[in-house]
């Protein structure tokens, strides 16, 4: 366990320290798109009951996207420079898909449902909107697909690296106590007595001749 802690601490010292921005801000060029209209009646001498395909462009307007820090709320607006400068973080849209390749979000703009996707690697916005033509003069449906090239205005993260030779020195680890069996005495065992030579055998009494028999 002690070794694992030392390895993890060492890796943390070697990795660069990175501070991430709290939100991502995207500003896109004036969008160009395709418009499809379908009228059941109109006063502009347009054909009714047919799909009318045309090119559309929002002149002088730019999409601005602010992806909030919680990665769920999106503040989205299409407007001129004054409108963009006054944009509040309303969170008027919600992220429904977020990967490294695309961030898709949906919401309402002027009572029309919107589905849009921003592609971070390509810095491209695809924007679709569906709406109806209300009122007495026009009755019908409209679908719009805008596309726009964008730029990321998010502040870049600050990266701090450790110069060679300036790595932090890890403090020496504390000595590890010897592992003992549960319930076993912790006192050191008594020192065994040194092995010595056996004491010399007691010399046997010399064998003497029996006393001479009596004459």
C-alpha cells in the first residue's frame, strides 16, 4: 500500500498542471442556408401546395453559442454585434449529445423548434429550424437549414510544466513496522544460549590388580 501511494504521488508531480475554462464560447460567421417553404395559401403570388426550395441568408447576423460549465445548458442567439454584446447566459437550449466529435443541442427560437450541432474539430455549425406561417396572408410550413464556419473564443488553458532538474524531491518514506501475526507476542525472542563443547568426562579410576590372596 505504501508503494502504491508513492507511485501515485510521483505521477502527480510529473503531470502538467492544467486549468480548464469554465465555459466554451463560439462565434460563427454570417450563416448561409437552404429554405424550404410549403404554402396552402398566400398573397405573394407564390405557388401553393408545392415544395419551394430556395437559398436564404441572414444578412448582418451571426450565431453565438455559449456552452455553460455544467455541459447541459446552452445560451444561443443569432444577431448583430449589439445583440451579441448584450447576450445574457439564458440557457435557452439544452445539450442532448456531447462527444469529442459533436455537441448537439435543441431549444426554441421565436416559437420555432431548433436542432443544432457544433463540430469542435471542424469548427462548423449546422442549424435546422421548423416553423409555420401564421396569419391571414400566409398559411404554410417552413424548414431552414443553416450552415456556418465558426471560431472558438474560449480562453486557452494555462499549462505549467516542470523544467528538467527542478522536479520536486519526495520526502523519505516512514519506516514500516515489521508485520506480526495477529495474537502473537510482539516482544523480541530471547537470545539463544551459545553452543559450547560438552564438559570433559570425569576420568575413570585406574584399574588396579586385585590384592594378593592370603597365604
